[in-house]
C-alpha cells in the first residue's frame, strides 16, 4: 500500500495544491515576523525542504536534500516527535554548536512535527529567526492550528492513494486486476516501441481448476489462486537474460520480479505476466520455472498438485494494443491446454 518513507511531491501531484502550503508558510512567517519558514519532509534517506517562504533575503537557504546524519533542529523534532522551541540558541549549550547557529546565525527556532494520518512523522513545520524571540501560548496555538491544516491534506493524499491502489488490485490475490493490468501494460508497450525493446505477455491458466473447486471446495480453490499469485510475484527472469549463461554457477534462481514487470489476474484462474525480454530463446525456461515453483509452493502449503497451461506472445516493431497481445497469448495458452487434455485421455 501507500509508502510513507518515499519522497512526497517529487512529481506533479493532483491531490492537493502545494500553493496552499506555500500560502500557509507565507502567512505564518508574516504573523510571526520571522524571516524564514519551512515545511520539511523527513525520511530514512534524509531531510528535504518541500516548501519555504517566499520572503527575500533569507539567510537560511539550504541544500534541499540533507543526509539523515546531518545535525539539525528539524532532526531533533522528527526523531523525538515533539515540538522544539529554542529562543536564544547562541547562549544555549545544547544548540550553540549546530551549523544552523554557527554558520547561518539562527538565534530562534520553533518546530512542530507533522504527521501522516496513522501517526508516523512526515516531517516538520518550522520557523527560524536571527534574533531572540518570545513567542507566547497564543503563537503556539496558532501554529498548531495551521499544522493541523497541513496534516488534513496529508490525510487526503493517504486516503486517495489507498483507494486508488485498492481499485487497481484484485481483492483475493492482491495483484493487479484486469483494469490496472491493461492500463499499465499498454504504457509498457508504448515505451517498448519508443525505446526498441521486446515485451512478452504470458497467459497462465490452472489446469483442472474447476475439478479442484468442485471436489475440494472454493476455499481450497482460493488458496491455489493466492499461491499462484504469490509465486508469480516472487519469481523473476534475471535482471538481464544474459545472466542466464551463468546459471550453472548459481546456487539458486529464486529472486524477485523486477518492478518493471507486471503481474495481474484477469479473472477466474487466468493470470498474466508482462515483462521485458531480451532473449526469446529463454522463454521455455521461464515457463518451466513458473510451473516448477508453483508445484513446490502447492506442496509446501499442503494443496494438491496442479499443473499450468501457459501461452505467450511477443510485441512486434509496430504499434499494437495490449488487448491484441493478450489475445495472442490467450490463443497460445488454449492450444497448450488442448494438448494437455489430449494427453490425459
């Protein structure tokens, strides 16, 4: 689901207007007569200024991304999840060695933690001044109210992203549903055409799935579907198929699907994987690996052994729709399933 430890607003974000945050910071610095105000995001990767006030002549223009070990007032606020007010920093032994004090001349700092809706720290809302300050309780109440407005926006973002992810995921298997699969796969095909790489679509169907449902019940059937989804998520073609030349030296082939590979369930017991492939001769290996790992996972979970019918199709060098690629893979899968049925007779 939504990852709170990633940089927010690194691209165009349509859920909130950062202009509103900008106005909030400008309002706070005006009311407090402070030369500098910031909204800073804190992650495991460090600290980044999201918004700073528009007042000119600030002495506190800093690197927008600072390493996590950097000694900062904001670091203390984020790590301790607590408000910090230092009104005479140069005469305070706890703070007078900070670079912000020594190098930038910060004399006053007021910072509050900003929270994601479930309580994790997003970052800080802070004010800095070059002179000693005497903020009263009314000032603290005001800045807390404005901080709450920022947190309301974060709650909206969080809720929207959760709803968007839920809408794109299959409820049972927690992989992409058909709608999301079609959207993401088409984007991948468009990129492949532009950059000149090949894309393979695997269409995967569980053999005798109806018999499993009828004989063992839908609960067991659902478990078999979840196991297949998990197998597809935890299998991977190696980062470059050139690496396959050294397979004999590898102790294990089990890794993870690349972020660029797309795994989805389009309905029933039908699954799809869309991936970039640089060596078409290795497709047989990939299909065998999917089947083998699925059998191992079923055995481990004490579910009766099932086999798979898998078909595949490749992009050509012309623009094409994902639906066409999917249909070609579906037809190839159907032929393999017919071969499987004939072999059972």
